[in-house]
C-alpha cells in the first residue's frame, strides 16, 4: 500500500498537479484502503484553526509584503552604508547584515534578491569588489535571515510541532532565541570569507560622514524601531505572539500608507491579496499534510522508519550526519514550506528518540533549507538571481559555490554544537 501511495505521488507530481492535491489524493486513498471515514481529513484541516500560533502567520506575512513593496530596502541600505561603510570591507559586511534583516521581515529570500540585490551589486563592483564575488554575495545573502524573528518558516515549524505534540514543550519566543546565535555564526563566517577573498583587493572607502549618518537615521526613523519593538514585546513578556503580529501589521500599514505614503490605497488590496494567496497555499498544504501525517501514523510508517534507522544507525552522530545529507537533498528539490509540512512530522519522532531537542532539530532543518535555495536542480534563489541580473545559471553556480561551502561549515557546527541553539535553556 505504501509503495502504491509513493507511485501515486510521483505520477501526480510529474503531471504537474498542485502539491496540496497530491497530498490530499494520497491521504484519501490511504484512509479509504484502511476503511477510515474520510471526514477525518476535514477534521484535521479544521484542527489547525485552533492553533494559537497560527494567528501570527498572516499578520507577519502582510507586514513583510508591505515592507517589500515600499522603499524600506533603500532606506535600510543607506543607513548601514552611512554608519558602517567606513570599515575595512564594510560594504560586504553591510550587505550581509542588511539582507539578513530584510529577509527576516519579509520572510522571502527572493524578495531580498530583487529588492536589495539590484541595489547592492553595482555598488559592490563600483567600490572595487570582484564581479564574480559580488554576484555570489548578493545571491547568497538572500537566504540569510530565515532563522531570525519574526521569520515565517520558524513560526510554521512551531505550529507543526505544536500539532504533533511530541518531545519537550517550547514556546515561539524560545524558538526565536534559538535562531539568533546560528544566524550570527553564518553571518560571521561569511564575513570572514569576504575579508579573506578580498585580502589583496584595494577597495574604495569613504570617511564617516556625520550629516549623512544623521540623515539616514532620520529617513528610516519610523521603521528602525520595528526589530526592537518585536523583540521587546516577545522576550519581555509584554505581548503574546499574536498581539505582537497584530500591532506590527497595523504599525507597518500606518507608516507606509500615511507617513511615507509609498503605498497608495488602490495598491493596498493588491498587496493584501498577494500576501494572502501565498499564505493560503501554505495553510492548505499544512492542513492536508496533517491529515496525511495521521494516516502515516495509523499505518505505522514512523515506527517502521525508526526500526530501520535503529537497525542501521547506532549513534546520534551518525544520525545527524544522515539527517543533514537528507535535508540538503530535500532542500534542493522542495521549497522550504512544503518540506516543513511534509517531513517534520516524520523526522521529529525519530530525532527525539536519539535525544535531539525539537528546538535544535528546527534550527538544523531550516539551516539546511537555507542552503537548498542555492543548490540545483531547484535552487530558487539561483533562478531569481539569474533573471534579475541577466546571468546564466552556470555563472551563478560558480559564483555562489564558495559561499555555499562556508554555509555548509556553519551547518556542521550548528548540528554538532547544540549549545548554539539551546544556550538559553541552560544558562
């Protein structure tokens, strides 16, 4: 029966069926064969509506879309250039920090490449950086920030694990804290590579300019408090995640429409529609995937998988190595949201059996998925960058390879040094 389901999934995917339809068809066939009433599928889809964390997803998604449609990226770049551009290799480090922050808010690496990459690439080349290095940098930095709050993939992982109800309990605030040090590690290693790769290059640097520094602060004065507000509300215990998301969405809406006036009322419906279309696709996949997961549990698939792994892998070290290889392959063929809703319910019970904390697993999962944006055959960021910069995919493979290797080193460290993800649990 399991083989028949796998064949059905493959055939439907090859025929171009939507992912939710593929999962739903497999779920219906599985429950039908097991003589289980198909109404259980509707129950599972409805059950996710009771998840408290779910309220935050549409609101943070809307905030990200509003910021991406405004001139926030230009103001953010101006700010970081004004205050850090005087540093040696400052522009490369500015690119890393700016893109990480922008991706964290928008939740989409492709948006970062389109919005910020187009601004950064000519500036990097103009200041003396090699064109190949610059192309690799702006393409790679698009995926940074997926482990920083208020990252939508992090929230989605929390929603999924909350539904499964396995292992140690954790809050979304803890999940956000867990992503901080791994993100900083990735940025630090990439910054180190940027310095090393350009050690023999003579770069143009401008002295710090106080008037420009103050002007850049004034330009972004309304948007700059957002990270502090979110961090203070979440980690200070003043607001629940849904309340932070609601106030953030309202605040962004007000400043972009009434203060900066960069989004007109006649654009607002289009922005909201696009945001909710993307979110609706995620939630539809999530709902049918939860039903599919229940079928797999009834069919004892996780148990069989666990028994197979136990028979062939006898150590946590080996399991983590296999897990990383599998996730890298998964990231190359699936987008991050599909991978989360399909694979987390299967991987989580096995990981817990090896003593891996659910929070640590989430950070490992998303760190690998970040690299998936840059690896063939899917490599979504590669295709977006190819279109945006009018470069061939081959050129982009070559340009991003050193950065991917650095990120792989970061993933190895994140995987085998769990303290980076769990430091707040045992201070």
